[in-house]
């Protein structure tokens, strides 16, 4: 059964990531970094029109919403899952660089355009596979994530899809 958090007594509750203790934070951090890999893999397999539309991460699973006009076929889901796992197995470093927001965008870092960013932002990169603006916790190497598994892909609204996934 999935644990629900009430918003108090949490070690971390960013709205996107929820963890009640250090062990849950460790798992949520692995899942959070996996969302970066998932986002990059979705764009590589489905095209650059894919944009993150939200995410929710607990110690049990990640939920990733993204823009895309149709249901994914099983071959696409497998290709995305395989690409994420290949990147995890490469044990790539996850690096953070602070830079001005405008400069970060010029480097090709992905961002949520609906969010308001501070003048100086954190840009997290996973090799040349993924680069995003982010403030969340991350593993130091992709090998720490574990095996990534897509459990479900579904529609959540017009032009918005959702993937639920876990790591072991």
C-alpha cells in the first residue's frame, strides 16, 4: 500500500518530493534523479515536443506528467525504460553547476517555463544525457538509482500523459 503523507512531520516536502525519514529521503532522491533520466529518454524516443507537466515523488514511486498527444505503444515504453536503465548502468556522474538563469537556458538546460526562477539557478547534468534546472536532491552517480521500471502509462488530460515508475 502506498504511504500517504499529511504534510507535517516530514523530513522533506517540496510539493514534488515527499519523505518522512532519512531512508525515505534516500529512495525519493533516487526516484527524483530517475525523473531527469525519464524526461530525457521521453524526449529522445518521442521527440522534443515532450515537456514535463509535473511530477510527484514518494519513497514508493515516481509520477511524471508530460505533454504528448497520444497513448504510448508498448515498444516505445520498453525503449524509454531501456534507455533509462542503460544510462543508470553507465554510472555517470550527476553534476550541479550554479549559473545565471538566462545563461542556463542558453546552455540548453530544460526548465518549467511556468515557474519563476531566481537569478542564479542550479543546473543538474547527467553526462550529456540530461540537463535541467532543478532544486531537488540528487544522487551523485546514476548507478545509485537502481533498476528503473515503468509500471503504468495513462492519460491525465487532453494532451497530457502520466508515467508511474519505481526503482529497485
